[in-house]
């Protein structure tokens, strides 16, 4: 698929409940990884807009209502998000393919799964209690689950739609105001996902979108108003984010990939094992953290497989 078959709009921010233009980076472009043709200008977010997003997230944060009616209202919003994403599955799949280089047949399967992921979170909202009574010798003691506070979510280019959608829906369901920064290399799919959340009628400040490189991510992760950090990406950036989180004890979730072993036992069907390992190493063009990087037979030697 070439860039001529799908048009990806210039990325825009969503800050303080309004869409706004990003700053463009002079002379730099996002490109189709298959053809290296320009797709749109590379963009960033200025410090004033980052500050506006942080102020809005802090202003709207509240423990809020979590009675049955409130949970039903929030679940209904997520159901509307899922329905809207169903109407944009092909747009998401084509944008994923164009920005990540993964075949369209694969990205269509990923995009088709997004509504189910969102509906599962809506069901959890209704089925997982927010308040639980604790045994306390006859005293009235209750455990309340409340949102931590504003959350910054930073997502990678190799999962440009699923990872933002999955992380955002969980944080929004928990009641955390979210600031999402997708990868600067693949911002288009995340923007479509955010458009669906916005159209579904989220509360003010529940979700904001900013674009840019590592400097934008660093401005978010180091700010004390951010209480929760979720990052998927490389170990170098992960270390920097972990240091920033430690400074004021932010809640931190890191997914930094790996070099996963595949153990082949002596009673295994070698052809089936080889096919499975090959599929794992080439799925998503090999651009996923669950892919096997090392394999070691425990008995019969049948081949060499390593990732360095």
C-alpha cells in the first residue's frame, strides 16, 4: 500500500476541550516506511500548549461520583466510543499500515479488535465494585477505589492504534484525566481514536492529545501535576521516565520490550515449533515486544536462532 491510497491529515492537538494546530518542524516529514514518500509534516507542541494541557488536567481532576448511576453513565460513554470506532476500523487499519509498514491484512485484524477491548472495560466498570466493606470487628470500614489523578500516556509507533486505545480507555474508566502523547513517527491512528472518544461525549478534560518528540514527553513526565505515567517504548526512554517518576513518587507502568526465549522440548514437533517461532518473529514485521528473540532446544539440535 502506498501513501497515495490513504490520506493522513496533518496531526492536531486536542487541549482543554478544543482542537488546535500543532507547530510544524521545519524540513522534517513523517514518511511512508514502504516507499519513504512524505505523508505529512512532523509536528510538535510548544511549551505554552503543554502548560495549558497540564493546567486543564489538574483543574478537572476530582475523585468524583462513583455510585451505580455514575458508573453506568461512564460505561455508556465507553459503549458509544466502541460504536464510533467500529465505523472507523478501516481508517484505523489503513493508517496503522501506512505509518508502521505492517501489512493491511494484519492491521485490519488489530483494528477490528479495538471495540471489543473498549466494551470489556465498560463491563468492568459495572462489574468491579468501587467500594468494598472490610472485616473490622464490627466497625464500619470500607475500601474505596478512587482515581490517582492526572495521567500521562506515551505510546510507540509499532502499536499506533491498539496501545493508545487500550491504555486510554483504562485510565478514563478509572477517572484519571488523560494526556496522551503518541509516537511522533505514527500519530495518525491515535488521533482517530481520540476523535472517537471526543465524539462520544467524554466529560471535560477526561482526555487530551498532544503531539511531539521526546522533549514533549519529558515535559509531561517530569511535571509534578502528573500523578500516573504509562509508557511503552525503548529502555533508554524508560530509564529517563523512571527517574522522573521517582522524583515525586508517581505511579509508574513501563513496557520496554524484551528478548524472549522459546524453549523447544525434545518431544516437540520440530516443524510446528519452527513455524510458530517464525510467525512470532515476523508478526507485525517483528515489531512487537512479545516476539521470540532467542530459542534453545533442550535435547535435539535443530537449528540456530538468536537476537542480539
